[in-house]
């Protein structure tokens, strides 16, 4: 008797259908372009970066295998040590400041929804799509010590202590000034993303919370935050990975200075690879950024899996 699983023989044995090799080959043909481009533009560059990180390569002449020498020199280099500390500090403060601030603004826009909500959503998101070069120009226009907005207003109001502050030239303030500019740039995406998730919560839950006597902020604390904990953790992953590979704003605003005050791993990679032509050293930095991003992402998703929030 013929069945979908095969043909049942007289003594209860089942003979499986023959594999449809033509269909299998047809499926492979459709998968081949995607696999080819992934291998060419993703897996091969990763493999080549790992290989070059073990070499002394200048782009001219033959490469020389030196093992882990590039990594040893990096971890004993002061600039790299400062850059590593800065990206960790940037990641920490991004998660601590940007995500809660974005949640506060997103929840406020929804809780006090009016005709301006959609316009404010667009305005907040607009900053996140402005090119980094323009953001850097705006940052310099605001914080420049001579003709910036802050110094000009301070001089007009006779606040000489504020007018004389060099936000980008003072090593104690440069990091926080660049971070403030970056927060204004990146927070718009987190606001829109969290608003989209908050709006997915059924209105019935909000009405039930109000009937039980909860205020808006109690509703946010005990209902909204637990229900969007997964999207919040996605924001944390994006903050951390983005911090590890940060390059554009610190470079455009301060070139990593003064000294090493705003140096990041991305800036060191750029200097080593494109200024000093030390491609092996630059590849080692790329490998470190890749491994740190991978470790954090896998750890975060593993914790979510243990808590039952996602399934693999």
C-alpha cells in the first residue's frame, strides 16, 4: 500500500522513497548565489583578517609569519590600552545613559500622546540618519571655544568661566563632549525602536493597570519594562557592539586627542592600517574587536535563552 512515507511491504517493512536529486540540485542552484556572496564578502575577509593578524605585512613585499607578536605588542602599547578602556567606558555609559533616556522619552511620547507625537518621533529619528561628517560639524559649531554657540552665549551673558572652556582641547572634558554629541545622534534610533515595541502592548493591560490604581510611571516600571525587556537588551547589544567599533565621530571631532583622551580601537586600527601601513597590526585589532563583539553578543543571547525569553 502506497503512503506518503513510502511503500509498506507485505511484512510491515517500509521502503523509503528515492531522493529527488533533481529537486535537490535545483534548490542548490537557488542557494548558490547567496552562499557565494556570503563567502566572498563575509567569510573570506574574516579568514583573511585572522591570517594577516599573525603576519608582519606592510602591503609591499612578502608577508612574514610572526605568530602572536602583533597581539603582544598591542596589549603592551599605551595607546591601545587607553583605546580599549575608552570603548569599554563608552559601552558602559551608552547602556546606562542612552537606553534609559531613550525609554523615558519614548514612553513619555506615548503616555502623553497628542498631535505632536508623530512629528516629534520623526524629529528624534532625523538625527540618527544625518551623516557623521555633518554631525561633527554641528558638534564643533556648538562646542568650539572661540565662536561656538556655547562660548558666544556665555560671553554675551558675561559667564567667562564657561566661555573659556575648551571642550575638545581639555583631556578631562573631551571624552564627555564627544559622548554628548554621539548621544544626540544615536538616541533617536533607540527612541523610535522602543516606541514601536511599547505600542505593541495591548491597551487592555494599560487600562487594567489604571483601574488597579497604578500611575503612568508605575505602569512603566512594573509592566512596560518587563514586557519589552528583550528589545531593551537588543538595544544594549547594539550599544556595546557599536562602541567597540566606534570610529567616525571621535576621529572627525578630535582625531582621538588630545593625547589619547578620545582614542578608540577603530581609530588605532585606522592609524595602523592606513597611516603606518602596518596591516598585520591593524588586522590584529580587527580580530580583537570581532572577538569582543562576538563574546558579548553570544553571552547576552545565552542569558536570554536561560531565562526563557528566546528559543534557539
